[in-house]
C-alpha cells in the first residue's frame, strides 16, 4: 500500500513537470515562429510573395475601396454581391502592391504619360474608362460623360478621389496587359526552332 501511495504522490509531481515543460516548449515555439508570444496566427488573412498579410491591413484596404465605391455610387448600403466585389478588389489591390508592382518595376515595365493620355482619351480607350463612363441610357461608352465628370475633378473632392482611383486602375490594367503580351511573345517559336524539332 505504501508503494502505491508513493507512486501516486511522485507520479503527480512527474505529470506536473511534464505539463509545465510542454507549456514552456509551446510558448517558446510560438515566440520563435511569430516573433512574439502575443502575435496570433488568427490575425493573418493570407500570404503574398512570402509576406504575411495581417487582418488589419486587409480591413484598412477594404475600407479604402468601400469609401471609393460609396462616393462613386452615392450610397453606403451595399448588397452581398457588392461586398464580395469590394473584398475581392481590396485583396487584388494588396496583391498588386505586394507582388505585381515590385516585379513590374524590376523588369522596367512602366506606363508613360503619353500612353496614359491615349488610354483615357485617345484611339485606344481603356476598358476601365469604358466601363466607368458609359451613357446611362445606352450603356455604351460616352466621351461626353467622361468630359462632364472631369469638369468636376478640380472642385469636388469625391470626384478627385474617384478619378485618382480610376487612373490607378487604368495603369494597373495596362501593366498586366503589357506583361501578359510580353510573356505570350516569349512562347512563339522561330523558324530555326521549328526546323530543329
């Protein structure tokens, strides 16, 4: 009986030590993997180009996009489909800023001022411009609607914010288009390659 009692007493101490060591190992592992014991993995919404995207960064970007669309549509009441669009656009903004733009800059891909003017009012108007400045009656792009909007940009802060957003979208869309064209051109086989195979 004495042996059983000793085993229970000493066993309790052993179990307590094992639990304490496990807890310490868990906390140290969290410290070394996150940089802080108090940083939670639950605050991360994703990873872009090897960088963790924290919830607050994504929430701020979502709020920025929501403000643009509130000004654009004149409402703060969005339906589920509009919220999905806002959330996707916020994530795409983070993707563009953290992955695509740095890569484009390393490659030297830029949009010149002349190209920007051409995409806004030239012969090759951007699809982004065409979608934002359609005639409400016909649904077809109208240069007059664009001109009417641009006349407000200098005097109206909301119009100014929307215009900057649209210009950024136009430039990003063209950068992606130029990149895909560049990559596509690299997949074309020349005559020597065709004859050699």
